[in-house]
C-alpha cells in the first residue's frame, strides 16, 4: 500500500487511522488540518426541521393539486380474460378411466 498522493485522501475520515498507523500522517498534522476547516455549523439542520419542511411541501402540493373528479354514479364493469385451465396430465397411469392397472 502506498501513501495517498492526493491531500484530500490523506484526511479522508475513512483512511485517517490507516494513514496514522503507517506513519503517513501525524496527529499534529491532523489537528492542524481540522483547525483550518471553516465553521459551517450554521448550515446544519435537525431532523425535526427536515420533517417540518417535508410536511409543508406535501401540504402545498396537495393544495395545488386539482380536485379529483367526482365518482360516476354508473358502476364500471371490468371484464378480464379467463385464466387458462391447468393442463391435464399426459401420463394415464393412475387415471381411473384409462383402464390400466398395476
């Protein structure tokens, strides 16, 4: 296994432990990298906020959707083709009408 050439992969959370284990990354370098990252906590949302947003979007979509057509007073009859009957066995052994016996 070789040292990652891409600096982004060096600090990938999935490989940090391996990179430290092989000596490709030190704890000091990791701390320096993490300290330099911008604070984006203002972009975080809670699951409750996501659920509220989805609920509002669903309510808005339902309000914007056209009303369903009224049900017809005449019942609709649906005719489907009959299912094919199972094929008769081609072996007459055991068929009481075949006249064969054991």
